[in-house]
């Protein structure tokens, strides 16, 4: 019973002592709050305000200050977030985390600061992992050769402390690089990025060949081949669909006597001509139709030229030339018609002069 009474007395003394300390430290609560706000100790300032009873003479004054402090807290958090963004962008990870820790001392319950610190650590760890992976990739190209040379030196003269230590260091580096590459390969396998996983496993196997790495390498190699076959089938199917679509368009163009459009489609179909009988037959019909159209336009042009309709002849021959640009005969007819028209225009100009 005496022990319980003693504990109660001690507990009471501690509470009274704490209250006395608070009262002494705070003094005037308004001044204390103002001082803490100046020091950006917002959590302590809000603690003082929350502890003041409604009957206290400064209660209303402190409540008004609460509203101002809330705005100050928002500005403080926004400045901190902008600072974090800048530090993370420059990869200043220790500085960013230290700044977050300082901010949390002033606002321990700020969810914005807590979340920002957590995000900074996530991004820092990602940054470190990326650098470690890059290092492991570089080491995959250099360490195997170094390991072979050091092993040869150690074998030629066993017992040398310096060469033995160097050999152990390189072996340790090879093991770490192997583990990093293997871990990254596992991530890529889970994401079904078979080509990337296969590349990492190839490098890991170069650094440290073993049964597990070899098994995974064979598995990803098989997946890469299957993926390539699937992609080739998809490309072939797409080409077949494209071929069928082009054939339909060519037939429609020929039906509509749209020979210029048919000409462009026929050029696209030429790559299938030697492999597909249907394409060969359609192109054969196309050439028959196009040659017939060229002949028709050429004859109409000649008839118009003979009758003195020079402009009409030029129009027909221009249309024919669009279908057969390298036709020297049609080009010659067109050139003579243009010269003839030019001479007639000159004669008319001279004849009409006063």
C-alpha cells in the first residue's frame, strides 16, 4: 500500500513539474507563439494554442493566429515540396532526405512532408539500382578478361599476396555483378520482356556460368524465338491483308477507269507478283487495260491534232503521258503540238497588230 501511495505521489510531482516547466517556458502564450512562428516551429506553436482554455484572456487572439499559422504551414510545405523537386532533379539525394528530416522536426504530422520523404527514398533507391545495373553491365564486358589474366598470374606464381587479393576482389565483383544482372533478368522475365531478360542473362552467364543461369538463359532464348515467330506470322498476315485490300482497290479503280489511282496501286502490288498467281493475273489485266487507255488517248490526240484542235490534242497527250511518262513517241507529239500552238499564237499577235 505504501508503495502504491509513493508511486502516486511521484507521478503527481512529475505532472506538476512538467506543468510548471511548460508555464515557465511559455510565459506569455501570445509571445511564445509569435517566437515559435518566427522560428518556423509551427507544431509547437499549434500545441500551445490548442492547450489554451476558452476562458483564457488570450484565447481569441490565439485562435486568430491559428488561421494565420495554417496559411504559413501551407506556404512552408509548398516551399519544401519545390525544394525537394529541385534536389531530386539534381540527384542530390542526401541533401533531399536531410531537408525532409529538418522539415519533419518542425511539422512531424505533415502528410505532405512524410509522403515527399517517402517518394524521395523510392526515387533514390531506383537511382542507385539503375547505377548498379549500369555498373554490372560494364563489368560484364571487362571482369571476365581481368579474372582470366589474374588467374593466370596466380597460377604462374602462387602465394603472391597482391595478386591473390586482386583475384579475390575481382571474383567478388563478378559475383555481385552476376547477382544484380540475374535479379534484373528475373524482373524482366516476370514482365515477359524476353529479349531484355535474355540479354541480362547472357551477361550474367559470361560473368559466372552456372546451372541455374544456363537454364534461365535457355528458357528466355526459347521465348525470344517464339516471340520472333509470332511477330513474323503477324507481319505475314498483315501483308496478306494488305495485299487483298490492294487487289480490291485495283479492281475497283479499273472498273471506274481511274487509271492514275490504279497505277499507284499496281506499283504497290509488284512485290507480290512473283509469289502470288492472283496478283500476277490482276497485274496482267491492269497492264492490258492501261495500254488500251494509252492507245485510246494517243489516237484521240492525233485525231484532234489533225482536225486542228490543238488544245484538245495537247490535253489527250498529257493524259497519256501521265500513264506512261517515258514514252518518247507521245512526248514528241506533245512537243510538236506545243511548238505549233506557240507559232500560231505569234502569227495571230502579228496579224492583229495595227
